[in-house]
């Protein structure tokens, strides 16, 4: 696993508030419908200002109606919320955890309003996106700025917020992905398992957005979105090979494209890639949603429904790895990131101190 910065010491009686100067943690996510009547209003929230025609919303809405109009993401966030609160309490950290969404209840502005009413003044933010990109990082910062502006306009003392750093390379994120990949491999027959390709998937974004997604060390100002995914996939594939004794070929592919056809987006698409693997004689494929934190709609539909149907049509054996979800190792990683950022903020108060960790490049 990649080396991580030295973690702050565990809390002790002599250090009652190792999370200072912060007084709350905010789980910030995308949101999703929780019934058939929510689907179109939710999609209108997602696409507001983009000129997406109603027919397209209805088409995407059918994906949700296949599952009763309910996205899994909200219940998965509730599970993560419970796990975070339990973990923090068990480690003696009296840090309340709130939850707000970009596109559905609980809406972010309502949560920031509650933070203000509860007297929270310094808040750390965990976004359910591990990588650098506009929609997965900077847009959340814009959402936070809008929510703070709205609450301030109401005369409430809105808190200052700091986003936790990207965690795509944290062992608490990567090791669960290794284990879920091994579990998926175990679902295949022995012969298929030995010749399986590891297919890491993430959300496709416009290539222009990928090119400006933040700096890559040694490579200039852009390309972090793809580079970070490749780094994570390389670590997981290497660890899987070490466990199985098989050097499985692997690739990074994309899913869930939603833009206009004339705008270039990252490729290849997962279904096209499965067709290529089959044409090349691959024995099987394991789909690994490395770009997602939970098994929400874009995983359950795009992989478990659409890509699985493509594989069945081809006669290509496939299995799908789970996401990290509320895995205890990921939950512990969040706690470590909280303490890391808090220690950096306290150190920043000293004269001539170095700047704290990244505040979320694109």
C-alpha cells in the first residue's frame, strides 16, 4: 500500500480534543430519490441550468423505476453515518457527525443551517468522492459556499468549513477494494478465475474536465482524475496478484456517460470494453468500481444491470466487486483523516508554520 503521512497520536486523557479546532464533521454526498414520486424532481435538481430535455430525464428515470424509484445511496449514507458516529465514540472523540446532500433531502443548506443553530463554528467535510474532478470536488466546495451564503443571509453565524483531502490512496480505502476484488474472483469457476481480467471502472467525465482536474506531480497542471484512478487500480491489482499468485491483466474503463454526443468523454465504455475482451478471448472479467464509495444507482444499474446483460449476451463470465461502503477500515480511515487535518490546523497556528493539507484542487 502507498505510504501515508504519519498519523496523529491516538487521543488520550491529556489530549481531550484531538479534533480541535473542529467541532463537527459533515458527510456531504450526492443524494438520491426515495420513491417513484421523487425521481423526476431529483433529476431536475441534478440537471438544473443545463438545458436537459424532459425526454432525457424520463429516459434516465426508467433506471430508477426498475428499483422502485429508490436510489440505494441515501440508505448507504445512513449506514456510513451510523458507522462514523460509532467509531468516533468508541475512540473517545466527541465529534458530532451531520449529513447533507447536493440534490436531495437532507439538503446541504438545511444541514448548514442546523450546524449554525447548533453553534458549530469549524466543520470538517467528508465528500463521498475520493478523486479530483470538478463534480467530485470543486462543485461540492461551490455547494458549500452557496449554502453558507444562504444561511448568512438569514442572519445566522454560518460555520467555516474545510474539506478533507482526497483519500483514493489511503490504505483504508484500497485494502477493502482488494478484498472485495478477491471475493469477486472467488465467484468465478476455477478456469475463468485464472484467466480473468480486472476491469476497474469509474464515472466518465468530459475529456476537457479530465485535463483540468488538478495537478499531477511531475506532469503539470492537469490530469489528476485519470492519474489518481490509475494509481489506485495499480495498487489494488498488485495486491490481488500477490494474494492469488496470478498476474491478472487489468485496465481502467468508464461508465455512466451522460453528456451530449458531440462532446468527447473519457473512454472506453465498460460495455464496449467487455466486447473487446470477449473478442480477444478473455476467460472472464471482474468489474471493480474503484471510482465509487458505495453501491449506488450508477453501480447497480450501469454494472449490475447493463454491463451484466452485455456480458451475458456475449457469454463472458463476469463478477462484480463491492465498493467500500461502511467497511470498518474505511470508517477508521475517515477518523485518521480528521485527526490528520486537525493536527495540521493546530500546527498552522504556530509562527512560520507550513500550510495545512490540500484544500481540494479541482
